[in-house]
C-alpha cells in the first residue's frame, strides 16, 4: 500500500445504502420542522381573535408563578462563567424562573440522580449521548411544545438541527442545539521556523499536510519533534469520508474504505520522528512544545496560559480529502434536553429559548464558541473578544463544515474504542490490516451480543 489518501472513488464505495436513506429521512424531517411558524413566545399569551376563523389553537399562556428548574450535564462540562451568564439572562427575561444547576460528580452523576428519583428538568449534553439515554426513559419529544409555542427552527443552521434529528427514529426532536464543537489544525510557529518549513495554510489536503509533517518531524539528541497528531487516533480523520464503526447493531469496519484509512493512518505515524506515543498530544503541543501540528477540536480555551508562557501558535482550516473538501469531522453538537419527568416543561422551554437566543449566542460567539444559528453576524463575531488570540487566523476555522454524523447506535462509543485499539495494534505490526479489521468486527459483534444479553 502506498499510504496516500484514498482516491476519489473511495467515498462512493463507503456511501452505503443506510447513509442515503438516513440523509433523505432527515432532510424530510428538517423540512417538516422548518414549516413550524416563525415566532418565539416566551411567557406571554395571546387569545384567538376569532374562534370561527382558522382552526389554529391559541398560544397558551405560561404561568409566571415562581419555579425552580433543576439542571445538570452529562458528557460535557459547563464552566462557571457560562453558568453565571445563563442564570443572569434567564432572570432578566423570566424573573420567576430560578435555574438550580447541579454539577456532576462522584455519586452525583445523571444516572445517580435518575436512580434516586431526582431526575432534573434539564440536561445539558451532546448528541452522542442522546441515544444511550433512551434506556433511562427520560427523553422527551419537543415537537408538540415547539409547535404550540411557535418556536422558529429556521433560525438554526441545518447541520446542527439534523444532528439532533438523527438521534431519533420517528422524527422526534429530543433536544435543541446549543453550540457546536469544531475541528481545526493548530500549529507551533516556532517549530516551523526552527526547521525552515512553511507554515500550514487554509485549504490544504490531508496528503499535503502529511508531506508538511515530514519536514518538521525528527529526533535531535534526547528530544523527539513530532510533526502531526491526528487527535482521536484514527476515528476523527475517517469521519469526513463517512467511515464509521457501527450502524445500529451492525459493525461496519471490515471494509475497503477502512483498510485504506488504516494504511493512510499508518503512513502518518511511520514518518521518522512521528511514531505513535502514549504521551498526550495536548501535553506535547501545549506544554512540551514538541508537536508541530495538532488536529483537534475546540482548543482555544486551553491556549491562554501556554500563550502567556511563550507558545507561538496559530490555527488554520482543518485539512480535507479531495473527495469531500471543506469538511471536518462530525461536530459533536452540544444540546439541552427537557426530561420526560419534568413538571415544568413550558418553563423549561422558556429557558431553551433564552439559551438559543441571538443575545447569548452572540456573546458566546465572541468568546470563541461556534454558534448553531444561521445568523451571519453572529458567525462573523467568532473569537473577537479573545485577547490572546488577536491576530490569529480564527476565521479559517469557519471555512469548513462538520461531516455527517455517525449512524444511530447505542454501541458507538464502545465500538470506536475497539477500532482505536486495533489501529494501535496495526501500528505495532500485530497483524496485517485485513486480520486487524476482521478482529475488530468480531470484537464489536461480541460486545453487542454481550450487551443485548444483559
């Protein structure tokens, strides 16, 4: 194998029937959602002017009695600054609502709260957690509330709303998008200067990135300078080519697409000086400053201290495959859910309306968080208030869009863990690529059978 990026026909080979069906289904779902009326009503009611006119239910007035909504997070963290901003804006628009956010911790995770009969009204999580939460019986379809209170779903960027719809099987809307993670190429300018190599730039292909990594990978004395780390092992760089690990209860890893991707990944970590290591790439990039290029998600909130300590960094657009240009890995959209057990679903919807308002989305965009709204002014404001990032190429991040989300499966996370381990086995020459992928398929099947028997 040459180790180059798969040729154009690979994408056609891996676009299986499930993907086409799923895309069509969710296009239809999104179109249906877009037909919902365009007004957000938060805490105010209207009476029908003429009961004999059109058969449209009047908007029900939401109680303004004082209420405390319990909330927690699962799979994502909510920092204190964001939490305080949420609470302030909720009080500003709905003085009767108090948000009681319970930070998860030992014996205080979401599952613990559910088991104790203390299920919160709101759960902050990401789309990858929605399907696993089905087993807890707390998912609630927002469609009736959205329709009744005329929430405008057209305000959301389609890929992020689709990301939520893809967690359902009957068109349910189990959450609203809040923010999106993004992927980008971060690089250490000092290392490129040291080795006399040109800086990365927007619009590079994966092959070009690998070639550049060869120029900044080497061992000097006791120090190993690595040129490129792909982030989450092999999983992320495969997603733009719609290479996923499991579809429902079926492994989809023993394919020609995955064989070529494993070979491509091995090419990266076979570059002299760029061998695979168990040392965290975050440590290599942010602290040791021995990693030249790092393909990763949101890293801006971790760069403040390293910048003060002398890290000379910048960022460019995530490199892409020619078959699918300007696409980075799946977005892992952060969402907020109303639970099925909540007694205050309408007040909880008012909170959702505040959290997805232009007001708070603009504030967060300025702080370097990707908005899920289609408003171009909010997008343009991305990162403008990050002082330590002044002069950095933050607009380059926005030149790509997220890949299609992985298919629905309660076994996705475990299956991805198996593929990561098998990729490391392949790097260590445990077996040939065909055997490695066959073993991955067998392990995923065994995992699913074991989980189903419980």
